[in-house]
C-alpha cells in the first residue's frame, strides 16, 4: 500500500504558502493513490529538538552507554527514520526566510543521520534510498509584474535557489 510522509515546516500557519502547496500536492497524491496512507509531521508547530550537549552524542555512543537524555534523543531518531522507511514518497514544505530554511528542518535532518539506522555502520552507505522526495519551496518577496524580484533590478534575486539545489 502506498504511503506518503507529509512534512510541513512553516511557522506562518494559515498564511503559509508552502503549507498551501503541500496540501495541494498531498490531495493530488491521495487522488492518485486512493488506497494510500499518510503520516503527517509538522515541524513548524511541533519541532524536533535541536542537538545539544546532553543529546548530540547519542549517535556516536553505543545505545547501551546512553545517558537518559541520549536515550530519549535516540528514540526520537528511530521514530523519525522509521517514518522515512515506511514512506514511498516524502513531501516536504520548505519555506525559505531569513536567508535559508527553518532551523527545524536542519534539526530534523540531523536526527536522520544515524549509523546503523540510516547509514550502514561499516560502509556508511545510505540506507534510506528508493523513495521519492518532493520539496516544495516558497519564499517571501514580491511576485507581481514589475516588482524587484521579477524586473531584474534585485541583485541575485535567486539567492535562495542554490541552498536547495543539488550538484
């Protein structure tokens, strides 16, 4: 059965363009996969914690040596990676503001990098491939005809584009 992992990350609530885009994409995916299931994660309203001194080493220490804080962080990492493993398609709404992606998305990605769960412990080969990953990015600014972002007067108006581009 097809499974979609739908992730929003905007803090803009109902005003969010990226949330509107992912809702449309989710609905289109549902129409194409009427027997499919969806898991929803909202990093804007329920962010995963950033690594700190108490939790960051959970990925470098054997689980049997984890402190309670590291064990909790590792359990969240397992949960997030399992969401990826269960999905055929991952849909990420990525607003770009303050010159980049929300830090909550970075915290989510940090949790996804874990030897033995998402990386082969010996070769470091990735273990989460074979899925479609759709990123719907939005950014602030003017888009109407003649605005700086469309009339060529803004220096490098696409400064956010390289952030999400692949090599």
